[in-house]
C-alpha cells in the first residue's frame, strides 16, 4: 500500500499536477486500501473538513489580504526609504538596505511573495545600476524574503501551531531573534561582497532627510506594533491581530495614502480568496493524508528503521532538520509541515523537546529548503514578480512544474494584476 500511495504521488508530481492533486489521490488510495472500498470515504471527507476547522486558521487569509493591500500601496516604498536613509551610504549599504527592507516588510506582511514583489521590484534595478551582479541581487532578495517565515506574522508558524497544538503567540516571539540574526549575517556577507567587488557606495543622506524618512515610515511601522504589541499586551489574539492588520492596511492605503481605489480593493480581495482556497485545500488534503499514513503506521515503520527511538535530543533535532530541509526542496512548505509535524510530534514529546523550539527550527529549515535546488517551487513565482529570467539557477523547474503558477504552490501570494509572466529559457523548456 505504501508503494502505491507514494508511487502515485510521485508520478502525478512529475506530470506537473498541482500539489493538492497528489495529496488527494494518495489519501483516496489509502482510504480505499485500508477500509476495503469506497464505503468509508465519508471518513476522508470528515478528515478534510476537520483539517480546516481550527479557528486559528482564520489568521492566514487575513494576513494574506493585508499583505496584498500593502503590496499595492506605499508602505513598502516608505520602509525602503527609511532603511536607505540610515545605511545606504555604507559599504554594501544598498545590499544591506535590501535585506533590512525585506525583513521590515516581512514583519509587516508575513508573506515572502509579497516581500519579493514590494521590495525586490524597486530595489533590484537600483542594485544592478550600482554595480551588483544580477545573480547576487536575485539571491539576496529571494533569501532575505524568507526571513518573513521566521518573524511575526509568519504564516508557516501559524500552520505549525495549528497542526502541533503549540501556542502561536509563543512561536511568534521565538522567531524574532533567529530572524534578526539571519539579517545580521546577510548584512555581513553583503559588506564583504561589496568590499571584494569594489561596489561604489551611495550618497550619504542628511539628518533632515532621515527625519523626513522616519516620519513617512511611522504609519507602516505601526503593523509590527499592532501584531507584537497587541498580542503580548493582551489586547489581541493572533487571529484578532490579523483582522486588525487588515483594517489598518485599509485605513492606510485607502484613507491616509489614498493609493487604492474600491475597484483595486475588489481585485485584491478576489486574489486573496483564490490564494486562500488553495491554502485551505492543501490543509484539508494534508490532514486526510496524515490520517492515512498514521492509521497505516507508516511513520512508525520509517522512524523505527532509522533508530530514532534510541536518539537523544540532538539526534532528533538533526533528523527533523534534515527531513524538513530535504522535503521543502521538492514540495510546498505548507504540505511538508502538514505531513511531517504529526509524524515527529510523538518523538519530540518523548525526548522532552520544547515544541516552540522545534517549531522555530522547523520554520528555519522550511525557509532554507524551499529556496534550495533542484526545484525551488517558490522561485517561479518570485521570478515572475521580479520579471527576471529563469535561466540562472532554475533549470528544470518550468519543465517539471508547468502548473505551479496556477495554484500548485500555496505560497503563491502575488496579486493577480502584478504577477508578471515568467520567461523560461528555450533550453529549459526543451528539458
């Protein structure tokens, strides 16, 4: 049965089906094999509905909606101007500003895709003009956007919290330190790159210009205050904070900045609805698939074969890190979290690991793995947002996943009217 389930899923993935189709097909085969026919498929439907029932999942479409609204408005540009005003004149300052702006916008939106479009769109041409290589600029933007996976409001952490039963508020606060540490490491590397390649510096801004940049960025900086301050001040739950972010984004972009019309709001809401549908289908299908493999005791067989019961805490953490890193190289991060977290949860509990610590490590590995070859599902969407060719470092992706842009990845968070067409290389399409 295991061979039939996973063989079918692999074949469907290689044929280019969106991830939801292999998940549902694998679950269907498992239910038919386990219960001897189609008479018990109502149990599968119950598992799918049960997967999307947790109230905490309401925060996901809320944060996606807020990110879409901000991507269309002025929030990103004001945050970019703020960072550039203070570090743009340093050696490698433009690259450091790009990483810092991605971090700030990630803390505002919680969306890696929205961060790429909002920050990478205006800053990539400036980096190329300043003398940075295109490969460096693309890699920095794409990987800096992954910091949004770690710092609140992280959609990945919300999914992990729902699946594992861990406090989402504690996960949010635990991700801030690692996210800022990665920003520091990116900044150090950007400085070294600029020194080695003799990249010229930007003109230094005056204190008057810095003060003006601070005043312009005060409104967008209200988002992390609402999220972190509201949650830990006891004012909001994470779900309520997501709704407050939507309201705040609407007030800013439609009332204060006047950058969004009612027509654009409708298009944004429609885009968010489509993305949310994909996310929730994946969540429901993942819940059904987890039920099947747990009922068939496949996780126990796999983990027992590698002797995980005899490992200590460090061995378990190493195994979890490798599993999530490798899984996200090939499969959408949300799917990996939905499938692997229930598998490792009993082991985590048996060795006495803190689920918040494990969630932070898992989120980090998910971010790294999803930006690693060979497939890099989210890269296609990011290249679409940056209007960059897919030739450099993404060979094989377009040929293996022609439907990825149509909903195969739950991380597709680009507004419909800003998602630019991908331009795959001729040699890439030919395979």
